[in-house]
C-alpha cells in the first residue's frame, strides 16, 4: 500500500471535544462557530473551541494506530515515522496545551488523565471498530498506560517507549521542574542549532518547523504539570496497568533511559496477567537510542511498531530484556 499524500481527502484534521464540554451544532446560526482554513500541505483544518487537533492518515487501511508525542512537542515529531507505516490507519493528535491544541485548557490544569480521556474519545469516534494499537513516547507513554487503566476497551495493545517509574535523580528532576525548564528554555533560545546538538537528533531529521513548535509549547506552568504528573507513576500504577491484562511492549532508549527500570516495570505489568494477552508483555532496549529516538532512528522505530503489531520478531536493534 502506498503512503497517502497530504491532502484534504487522504490526510485530514478533525476535532474532539473535552468530555463534559458543550458541543456546538454546525447548523443554523451556530455554523459560524466553526471555520475551515487551508494549510500549506493542502490539509483541511477544522477548529472549534475546546477541541483536540489530530492528523489522520491512510483512512482506508484496516488497522488503526495512535501515536502520542512527548512533552512540549506535537504531531510533527512523527513526521519521519508516519511515511514508513502506510499499511496502518494513523491518528496523531496534538495533546492539550500543545501546538494546535494549545488552547484546550489552562497549562496548570494539564493532566495525564485528561489526555487519556480525550484519546479514548478520539479512538471511539474515529478508529476502526473503536479500538487501536497505541504507541506512546515519554509523556505519551504515561498517557498510553493511563488509557489502558481508564479505557481498556479501546486498546488493542500498546508500545510504551521511554516511560517507567522514575527513581533517584530522574524523579528529583520531575518533582522540581523549574531547573529543567530554565535549562531547556536557555538551550531553545540560544543562537544557532544548539538545541539540536544537545538533543542528539539526527541531522537529516532536524527541521525549523519542529523547533518553532517546541519553543511555543514550552512554559514553566506546563513543565510543572507535565513533569509532576510523570513523577507520580510508580510501581503501584504499573500494577494497575497489568491488571487490565493487555499485551504491552516496554522499550528503553539505551543511551538515556533507565533500562533496568523499564525491565522491572514490564515485569510488574506481566506478573499481573491472569493468562490473557498481558502474559505476552515484553521488554526491549534500543541500545544506541536517545530518549526521543523517533527523531533519531525513525525507520527502526517504525519497524518496531510494525513488528509488534504483526507479532513478528522485533528488529535486531531491539535487544530483548528477559522478564
């Protein structure tokens, strides 16, 4: 199957409202509450108050996959992954307070639970058969796990990358995000491409559009909300994830993540299985990878997604961590 071109017909954006918020009719006088604009890529963008932007690709593909981005990022971080997954129906949102979903809620009100509820609504309304394979990176990984706990009915299985119970220095950073925010802000606003040099992203995957979005998304309030939320995910939450008995692939980036922490998290999740799909949970380490390695090795990242969904042997770059 060929990759669909970015057009209004094959690649569109739609809106998902926050649960409990009022929805507006597109008929009569309320029609003016919605407006459509054309982007440079010829997409059709529909905007509404309190809506979550998402990108939809390959709508005729039979199997739906949701890709969830890292904190401060947006759907663009998957730009070099999605062309390598043409056989899947892709749903790629901008999470609340990020890029085209930045006005959904106050940044201090940002929660992983809100994101999980919105992703569940997205899946129920737009994924084929109301279910999807979930891929979450970093913050997106915690959201994917919360989605499993809160809405297991919409999850076929999950690939959780760079999300585990933080300990020691990493937990201290999550609990005191001001220094992290200050450091990131200074790097983002330094002359030249210092951010890309520090991040470790491969040169061919460095682009100004992505950097511009990260700069717009970074704030002290979102840093506090996002990091504090991530730090609360400890072993007791892994137990709750495991109780849902859903097959999960836990992946650690060998250069920056805590590989043993990821392995232990996967072990806890698997131990909760009562003989269902959760008994197939696995843990892997991508030894040469940095934390956000979908912008470092997108082809390998995409191949891992494909192999996990199709129940094939994982690529050689994914080293199995026995659990």
